[in-house]
């Protein structure tokens, strides 16, 4: 049984490296999906709010689609790059930049569209749910549109030998010093990796779906029931997301697509020996950030039915 773990603790200045943004900007699936969603949603003359604008690409796409004005909100210093790009490309007169947290800013008008791409590797760990929940009522007109509309987190049982062997069971002696106690720390982390079809020991199921048009919860609890596809050892769960950007446009980070997000692997304390057709129940709990505590916590508890 895994204890509660805090995934992806904030790394100071992570998004202040151009290389991080290059990975996102040149992810063709990501950019093309958002472009299609924006082109089918934003109308000429619309007011748009871009939450977490980064280098400004979604704001620029909204202006290309006909938006009259975009409020580009970004709390990190990378907003200076977005301003430079706006000036370079002739967008500056139609963008109002807000260098602050979206939950604190006042824009002075209501928007027809609120767009954001603060989707993490585990979908929710970058604060998407909390930010959209806190800002949609303040920014969005009645009848306005959100991009994305909903995001689902999928899970499947896997045998991921490379990470498990190297980074979980690989803790041993270093220069005569016993490092085995580090295994307990390593097994309580999530790992970004490429999951292949041969790693999968069950079909995937949707464990959580957050619909941003509804009231979002602070905590989601669910039990996933998996049937194993073949004999083997289950050593963890793989996660990926499906984001419904607009009615006809979906963006996925599944193993059958190639994106910069890849997939996430969360290991079990011990691998479980299974046969084809075995039933494995896994309890999932996700707790989001609240106003008084900054956290994203995932609990995973596997149980092989006897």
C-alpha cells in the first residue's frame, strides 16, 4: 500500500527556461488540437482570457481566429517573452498582459471565451482545476465557453521494468554506504516515461473526470477494477489524460499518441504476481490545492482479489 505522496513539488524557475517552452510549442499534437478548438470556438469580436499564457501562443491563436481583445494572464516572469513576441508579431495593440495570479487579477470586463493550457503530466498537478474553478465565474460571460471543457484521467495496470528495476529496486551500496532506505522514498514518487503496449497488463479505465462547467470538488475518490490480460507481475499504474478542448476536438497523452507529456508511472510497494483474468482493485484518491494549503496529493492502494 502506498502512503499519500505529493507529486511534482514546485521547482523554482522551472518555466523560465526556453527549452521547457520549446517542448510545448513544438508539440504538434498539442498545438494543432488547441488551434482547431480555438478556430471552432472564438468568433470575430470576442473578448478572450488566456489563463497561464506562458509565451503567449494561445493568445496569438485567439487573435488570429478573430478575437477583438485578449487578456493574457501569467504569474511567472516568462510573460516578458510573451510581450516581446506580441510586439514582434503585431499583436501588442490587442493584448492586455497581466503579470499576476489569475485568481487575483481584475480585468474590468467579462469574456466570451476563457482558454488555458495548464495541463500537467498527471493532468491536474499544475493547478488547472483550482485555477479554472476560481476564475471562470469572475471572467466568463453567461453562455461563455471554456477551453478545455473537461479533462479525464485514465489508468491501467502495468509492468514497467526499466524504472522499477533501476530507480525502485536499484538502491544498494555506494562506496560501502547502504542506500537501501532510499527505496522507500523512491517508491512514493511518480515517474514520467513512455509506456508501451507491451507494458500494459490491463485495459485502461477512466478514474476521474473533471467537468469545468460544473462545480469542481477538492477531492475525488474512486475504486478502479482491473482485469489482467495475461500472466505477469503488476508493479504499478500508468496514468494519462484525455482533454475535451471543444465538442469536436480532444487532446490525449495516451500511450498511442506522441506528446511532450508522455505518461506517468506510479509504482506499487511490491510487484503483484497475477494470472490472466485476475481482478485487481485499486483505490484512487486525488486531493487538490485549497486556499490554505498548496498541494496535489495522489493516493494509490492496490488489492488483488483472492
